C-alpha cells in the first residue's frame, strides 16, 4: 500500500505515522525530517534550507523531488510506503504519480487530518522538546515543570518554525498551497478526511478502521 498523509502543520501527522508504520510495515518518508537532517548536518545546502523553513516558505519542488527520488529508487516496487508532508504541491503529486506508474504502482489513499485553527496554533507554538533526554512537552496541554526547563534540568528547545509569527504564516500558506493538491486527489476519489481532535489512540483507531474497511 502507498499512502499519503496530509494535514496542516500541527494536525498530528508525525504522531499518527508512529502508530501506522509498525501496523502496516510502512517505509516512512517525511520530507520535513529529511530537510531538518540536512539542516543539522550544517552543509551549505542545509543552511539555505534553514532560511527557507524559518521563513515559513516551501523548499523548491526540484530539490524535494530529487531528495525523495533517491530514497524511492532504493525500494522494491511493492514496498508499503507512507509519505508524510510529501507531496506538498500538485506538481510534486503529478511527479509522484508518474514515477509510481513507471513502476506499475499507484497511491492507494490520501489520509487528510483536519483540526480547528486555534487548536493547531496551540499545538505548534506550544511545542517544546529536550535535546538532552528527548522528553516532549506542550506549554498548553502538557507543560514542563519549570519555565522552559525540562524535568532533567536542561533548557527546552523550540523549533525555529514554531514561533507564533511563523506558525500563522505556515498555516495560511499550507491552506493556499494545499488547495490544488487536495482538489487533485479529490478528483481521483482518494481523500479520506479524519478529524484529528481527540487522543492519539482515538485518531489512530479512526484511520485504522477506514483503511481496513477499504483495503483489507
Ligand atoms: P513539516 O515538518 O512537514 O511541517 O515541514 C517543515 C518545513 O519543511 C515546511 O514548512 C517546508 O518549509 C519544508 N517542507 C517539508 N516538506 C516539503 C515539501 N514536500 N515541499 C516543500 N517544502 C517542504
């Protein structure tokens, strides 16, 4: 099965992926993670990507396609793949369709996570993680014990693109950029909309039920 996971930043794509990967034995491709790895490597290209992400803009289709193609080329045709954050534009989706079709494959479904705007802002701008011990917090829903300080005593980290100004821009831009993409997949009857409010288990169960009902 080839599955695309869509949803605004903060809709819970990463969390859901963590549950879906073992259940369906997915190879997991998150372009956001791949880009952050490149940034962390401190390479020249990484520094350019950092500027784009921090500004809330999208990395070019060309670069994303080159990055994902390298990974896909390594997989057997029939591998189960979960795409998270990719495709992000209709152009990327068209490229993916033609790439898969050249390997006699196709996208089976697009899971679109939906959520209320205010909830998304809180989920994103409240996100904190500890680089020392890996603990995760949200200042609204699961606050750390001290002001910006982890239980282990280390100072908490916030993603540069989670600042309140960048969050608003990312959400608005996501709506703009994804409109064509959603119409594209809707016209193919592939989109399954899932309300992402509720616990991790509840959201996973809803997705699992839909996939099992349609594809088992
Ligand atoms: P994410 O973790 O998916 O929210 O991605 C973080 C940032 O990486 C996005 O705001 C974009 O700047 C960039 N990015 C991730 N995936 C893509 C993609 N498929 N196309 C263009 N830019 C992307």
